[in-house]
C-alpha cells in the first residue's frame, strides 16, 4: 500500500428537496423491524436531494420518557446513477444540548464533495453544573455518552438496512462529529457488546441495556474512517493493531473541555481521564494505520474554519477510498490535501 506522508516542522505538541416516493424502495417492511435492503446496482438511478426527520428508532431518555430518534439524509444532487459513500455525523453540545440541524452546512459542503451525509439526533441530558462543571454529575455524563453510542449504532444499522432508499454504498461508511460528537465518533468503531465492559461499569450496562438497542435491526457495519473534531476517547487500549481505523483529527492545544493530549474532561479531576488527538494519532500511526492530525497551537474548543475541515476531511476520505492513504501531523493552517 502506498502511503502519502505529510510532514511539517515540529513544534512542541502543543422536508425535503425531494420526497422519496414509495416506488423508490423495494423494502415495504416496518423500518424499525425490517430486514436488510441491499444497496442498488451502480446502473440504477438513485435518489437525490434531502430528506429530513426520518425515524430510525426510539428509546427512553434520561428522565424516563420515550423519545423518537430522527436523522436527516443529504444526498448529492441531480443525475446521479451510482452509489455514494456515507458519512454519519454526530453534533456536539456536551451530551446536553444541540441537534442535527447544526450540521446542515457541513453536510451540504460534504455533499458537494460527493458524499451522502446523515446528521443524527440522539438522546441528550445529564445534570451539569454550568457555574462549576467540576461539581457536576460525572456518572450522569458517562451514562449520556453511553446512550449516544447506543443511538448512533442504531442510526447506522437503519441506514445500512435502507441503503437502497438513499443510494448508499455500504462498503464505504464513515463517521464524524465535533466535541461530544467527536468523542462518540471515535468510540463507535471500537465498542461492541462483547467488549463494552472494558470501559463501562456493569451498573451502567445493567441500567441502560446492551449497546445494540433502539430498534430491532440486526445489520452489521464496518466504519472505514473517522473525522474527529476536538474529540477524545477514555480508553485508548480499546484501539488495537487489529481494529485500528484511519482517522483525521482537528484539535486545539489549549482545549479546556476535551483534552488535546492526556487530561480530564473540563480539566476536572473527577471527570474521566481522556486521550485526545495527540496520543490517539501516535497510537494509530504506531500501528501503521493512516492518520492525519491538524493541530492549532493555542487553539481552544473548536478550531479551523468549516471550509478547511471539509476540504481536508474530503481529501483524507478520498485517499482511503483510493488506497493511497494520507498521513501526517500538521501544525497550524497547512492543508494535508495533496
């Protein structure tokens, strides 16, 4: 495999446009209980435009209320006859607020690059002390993170099951997100019901149930790459040489919410120790897995323009699909696009 490598001088690591008619899909089953629908042939005309508020599942929220879970699907516009790769996108908001509409601009820009993008809503909520995060309910925050994993996995199963409805090439499924969404997107490739106990306590699993819940779909999927915007992961040992996934990172060295290096969320000792872009980049490349890190010296929580992140993310994903993967650690505004 040819690997394109980028190096820079080292500093200290510091509804809808189109409504899908019933005739567009051969799957007439209940969308939450049906079986897999295979993706269309490359010669089949597939849908274009945007569909919004598609129900992919339901679950009980942190206050014990049933919640319908929704996603949008942004599909490249007119004249398309081939399947396209999918990016599932998880919005930020500290597992407390936000919604999928905040990803609309990113989704449209990535659409223009030839990707189908599906921003999702997921269950939110925990008791956070806004005046002093260090006095917050840290167990509640961890439970909110677990619910986000459950919901995201359900959304991906739904999209795989209905790939023909949206023209998705299921051999190329990517995931991305910012902040809480970055944390979630970094975790999704690595956690299954078989190994989730490596990070989550038996009390959380007993209380909230298995990872694969929210709908009755049994689809399997494989994430081919991750777009991690100021995200981190609590247990880097869950990433191994056998399961490591190519990842592009965007992070600021002075992020005091999600650590760029190794620290606690919110810099509070009672929150989980987490591993951000720097140690995760080192771990992935140590396994020989392609990774790109865009690091902003002095940058806080949220770095780089959206256009910069879109351009470099698209280049990275295309390099993975073309089997010429990019890798490199970039300081400041230098693009990793070749």
